[in-house]
C-alpha cells in the first residue's frame, strides 16, 4: 500500500494533467472555430491536407516501429524461457494447500504436501498448480498484503505459474475462487530465504 501522501500526489498530478489536456482540447476547438471560413477554395485545402496526411502516416509508422523495437525488448518473456531453477507442485483441495518441491507422478488426491513451504529468494520458480476436487485459485500475497501472482487451480489441468521472489520474507497463499464455506481459511505460507 502506498503512503497516503504519495497517493494524494499521484491523484493531484492526474487531476492537473487531465485539466490541462481538457483545456488544450477546448483551445484547439476555439482556434478551429475562429480560423475556419466557409468561402475558402476546398480543392487547395484538400491538396494540402492529403500532402500532410502522407507525411503524418510516415512519421506515425516510424514511431510505431521504434516503439515496438524498444518495448518488445523489455518484455519479460525471455527471462521465463529458460529452464526454471526449481519446480514446486501445488495441489489445492477443500480447504487446504498441498505444496512440495519437484514434479509429482501421484494423482492429486494421493499427493502429499504441506500447507507451508520454504523456497530460495532470487531463483526462477515454477509452480505446477492443480486441484484434487473443485476449482480454486492459487494467489500469492507479499508481507504487505499485495497480490503478486496468481493462477487458477483446476481439477485435471496443470497450470504453470512462474515467479522470481526477489525479496525474502513470508508470503501468504490465499484462494481466490469461492470453494465452500471455509474458503477464507484456506491459507498457506511460502517462506522465502
Ligand atoms: Cu476457495
């Protein structure tokens, strides 16, 4: 959670920015109304606009190509294309989590795991998530109560969730899919050290 002062500043900045953008739109409209005339020769205007449109298209294309080139390199996909450092099997059940390192060849119902697990910080971890009964949702919260990663836990499906825990500490696992009365008590812990 951001401190209240920071939130206020972000809100103020957003308000000022939208006010200035609104004022700019109004100014452009007023400019167009005051400078437009009905008697001007439309052919020469059309010619001017079409010429400008060609240049505008060219500049816009260059901007899009440059934007794609810069932003595509920043996407985190390549980071997760390597083999994970560690694989953890997660089985959700009414109303607990079974977690254990490695890939399990047992059925979700027979799989044995604990509600608590310890994992290393700064490693590429892949969670292999499934369910032994109904739909659940495997959601990881940090110590400040912020949701940092989540995926559905579904019977007969194995969803892969990859995450780097850059900070040490205790992370809580909550279920984000209502799965019955004690759903809210379905809490697991991941210790990162
Ligand atoms: Cu639930």
